[in-house]
């Protein structure tokens, strides 16, 4: 059974860099896409970006200048970095590990940006 | 960017009723459309992919249809555990985009 666990700092000051990691436990580690998605409190879902099993990345143009997604295949871990955060980046951040016939989500991390 | 529009925003339903949720894309997404269910305090759960294929473990009362720009999620007989927010998402092109959600609440 595949499980995802994600972690990272939950409280940031404006201009700092958000850094989250998502680890995949169990199952094969191939043919995947890892997406990062966020949800501001009380609002809907926003797609941030993704990295595929080939290493190719795609980002939301609204965040492209500040975002980076990477993978460490030896550790089965994905990472999200978002620089120069502001209060507008306050949200629950989710990783989603998916591929042909599978779709798993991390538990979510609330990241609050406040001075 | 493809804009996904869901309707209605909120649906008040009694248990046992049939529910139909709509999702419209601003341009064709072919059949690359997914539906997710989200309950308070939980991560979304995939219900339907490729417009009409139920994800593993999803009950048969959930069904999806449509292609191009018009899609529907139907719950044939609403159960108590189905009260939640439902999102559609297109993955035909980047950036991936979600609808704003439909909240299904108890009438």
C-alpha cells in the first residue's frame, strides 16, 4: 500500500522561501507524476506544478518565477520550493503522486505567512 | 489557461436523491477530466478520471460522463458520507486547472 508523508516549515515570514518535502512509501516508484496543489483557507484548489518520472517539469504561470519542483529518486522524495512568499501564499499545500491507475495524496501542510 | 466552471455552487439534497453536478471547460479538454471529492480537513480523493472511469475503490453510484467542454458527475443515490465538496480538474493542457467546486449539503 502506497502512503505519502509530507513535511516542512509551517510558519514563514514575508520574503522567505517555502520548502516542503513529500516522501513516497511502498509500491513501485515509476511512471509517476508528482503534482503540488494548494488550497487557501476556505477556498478552492490551485495547481502549482508537477514533475514527471522523466524529470520534466511544468509550472503554473502565475507562480513560475518563484517555484521549483524536484525529485530525489534514491530517497523517493519530491520537493517544492516557493520563494519570496507573501500572505497570499498562506494555504494548505498538498503533494499528489499519480500515474496510470493510481492517485495518492499527502496529508497536507498548512503554511502560514505572517510577519 | 483553460477555465473550469462548475455549477451549481451549492446543492441542497436529501439522502437517497439523485445528484447531478456540472463542469464546463472554456475550451476542449477532450476526455482528460477528473472529479475529486473533498471532505472537511481531508485531502481530496480521486473519484473519476478520463471523464468516466471510476478510480479504484470508488462505489458504482458515482458516474461521470461528457467530453470536449461539457462534463457531468452523477451520484445515483446520495449517501450520508457523500456530503462534501466536489471539484473537477482538466489535465489536457498546462496549467492544470480546477473548477471552483460544488458543495453538496444536507437539505
